[in-house]
């Protein structure tokens, strides 16, 4: 019984390592792609387009759910979340514009 548990733990460990490695590789590839696109466009424009597309997507999702929104209670947290997101993405896009993607990726991954 103990051998079965240890075997499953080893498999889970390998799956975790492979997942982390795949995530790092895909993130690096996306960083290079974004850097290539962002260096041609001003980061404010890129951020604005990104937020516009995201807003349209989530508006369509919200319309399908048909949930009553309490704007008085949700406005301030939603505003704070959006401002924090704008700052994070602007920092990311500015970094990609002026710094090599590998450095940005390593800073982002920690």
C-alpha cells in the first residue's frame, strides 16, 4: 500500500515539475511575442486596446449570467481592481518596450 502512495506522489511530483517548466517556456515565448508587438506601439495604446477587448469579453459573459449588480457596493472595489490592473499592465508593457523580454520574464516570474 505504501508503495502505491509513493508511486502516485512521484507521478504528481513529475507532473508538477513538467507543468512549471511548460509554464516558464510558454511565458518566455509569449514575452518575446509581446515585446515584438509592444516595441512598435506606444504602451498606452496597447494597454487601452487590451482593456477594451477584455471589457467587451467580460460584458458578454455578464450579460449571459443575468445577475443583478449592486453598483453602489461594487463600484469602489471594481475601480481599485481596475486601477491596480492598469498599473500592473502598464509596467509590464513599458518594461517590454525598453528592456529585453528575457529580463522582463525573469522579473515577472520572480
